[in-house]
């Protein structure tokens, strides 16, 4: 198999352009290095090799190219302008590609007017992290007030940022305050559990009961307030799976038994090494090779198979009713950590019991999500086409990914010739198996 054949299904690239960061959060999955250290930032030549290889060879209709770190805003504006323009050039030369979305995961403490202009110019989808009110978030993170202010600034400027909130021992003690904060501020938020990796190995682990309590509280608040932005992509999918009793297990996404790492998703570190996903590069699991030397990618299929191998622990999944809504953990985080698997497993089983005991609540949320999706499609259909220099780029802030729509970007599908709106792809859940709900112990 030729190296380029490994990338035919690529839909998302996590490009870690620097391993440096201006913060030192207590639970970060990696340790940052000084910006001046050799190899701390990605060279433009490496980035261009990667874009040409991955965007140029995909047969997918849509690609998300996400700048990650470290802290990506440590790099100069001119670097991103050249990098993004090259991505666009490669995308426009790929006849199969219809949409290109540029993203950036940043702590937002270094947002400047110049960076804001860059975000608006290229309609970069920004993601950040905030665990709740700044005084609670700063227990494990840093710069909470500035992050909050810049999230609000981006929203006012028409470039709203998505927020990741990590559930940890501190926020679980103030769960009502945290949920109330996100509900009232209207941030689109995804609640994830802290994992014992990087600096977080010394922190006390969450229990499955605590994680389930957090998700249950979010569901109850979303039902009470009608704020669907509280529902993360995984909760949204779980609502659809449970209510319909149908799920497509053949999809290669982070939410399935066999995830898309190394297939539809690729991670890349500042040196140009390719990994199955962004998390696997932090864990040092599954290095494929380097974009600067395609010959090093010769063992790609064998490396990918080894990365996705499951041990006997997972045999329990096949007889479990909760598999209908199970996210099956993260291969990169869970492969070497049985306690993390057990926590996720216990949380999922308890959440399934919650779903079974609150069918009316789940049904109401399902109906509201359906209405929200239809409204989103109607809004997207009337959006103005993007400027000519972004003929294929539809990641505009006004069409930002809707958390309420399962995190599926509300992009406009463009005609390759005319550059006009032709509609938007709906959320589709294809039936592969159907499960009759039963209590799980």
C-alpha cells in the first residue's frame, strides 16, 4: 500500500503546531516545553508537507483542520496566514473535497485584536477550556477570568467559541453552581472527565457515580431551562440512540467501539510525526511515521491494527444493554488504564439506568433537538456564500457547529463551480442494531 492510500478517509486533522504553553494547568495531559527549545514549534515546511499529504489525498467531502498545542496562539499571525492559505490551495485542487473548516483549540489567554482579526478573516472555529466560574476553574486551571472575558468577546464579535469543561473532584463538589454558570452564560459546552495522564496522574480520580451525577444534572437542567447548548455531542448522540433504539456501529467516530483514530482522524505533532489522534501523540502510542519522509509510513496498517487491538476486558460490552448509549471510552487514554475504563463503564451503566427511569425527559429533549436541527438547517440554507478566497471554506462563525445538533457542523454545501448554497447535510443515524431497553446492574 502506498502511503497516500492510508489517508483516503481522513475528515479531521489535529495539528499540534507547538508543544509550548503559557499556562501550567494541574491536569494537563502533557508537559509543555520552552518556546525556544528546538522542535517546540512546527516549521512551515512541515505543515505544508502535512496539508499536501492529508488534505490532498482524502476522498472525504469535508475536512476539519484544527490547530492545537500546547498553545497555538504562541505562533505569529503571519505563520497562520501562510499555513491556512496553503490548506485552501490544496483543498481547492482536490476535486472530491467540498468543504474545509479551520479550527483552533486555545486557552484564549493570548487573544489579541490581531488574532481576533485572523479568526474573523478565516472564520476559524475556536474551542477553549473553562471548568465553570473562574474562581472554581482556577483550582486546576489558570487565567479563568481572562478566558471568560475572551469567550464573551468572541461571542460579541460573531465568532462564538465552544467550551470544554472538565469534571473533576473540585467541580463535582460545586456541581449545581457549575451547571448554573454555563446555563446562564449560554456557552456551548462539552463536559468531559479528567483522566490520570500527564500532570493529572497525581490527582484523585473521579468515580463512575460522580461522572454520572454530573451528566444527569446537565440533562435535568437542559430539560428544565430549554438550553440545548448544555448538551455535548456525546449526550446528544446518547439521547438519539436511546430514544430511537438504533445505532450505526460501523461509523468510525470517537463515540463508537472502533473509533476513527488513524482512519478518519489523524494527529500530528510539531515535528511532523503522525499519530492515530491528538491524544495518542501525548500518550506516545501508535506513531505512524513522519510527513517529511513518506517512506517512514510503510508500516501504517500494522501500527493501526495494533493501536486498535482490544483485550479481553472489552468482552463484557457485547452482552451489555448499556452499549446502546456507550461511548466506549478513549483508546489512547484507556488502553493502559483499567481504572479509567472501569470508571467510564460504571458511569455509562448508571446513566443508562437514569435514561430508563426518565424516559419522558429524554423524549422531551429528543423532540427539542429535532426542532433545533430543523431550524439550524433553515438558517444555514439562507446564509450568504463565503468570500471568493474561501470558495470551499464554510466554517464561518455564524454557521458554527451546534452542540444541540450533536456537534455536527452546520456548514453550507457549496457548488464547486458556482460557490452557492445548495443545502445542508442532516444528522443521520442509520439503524445497524436495535436494542430493547432493560435495566442494567
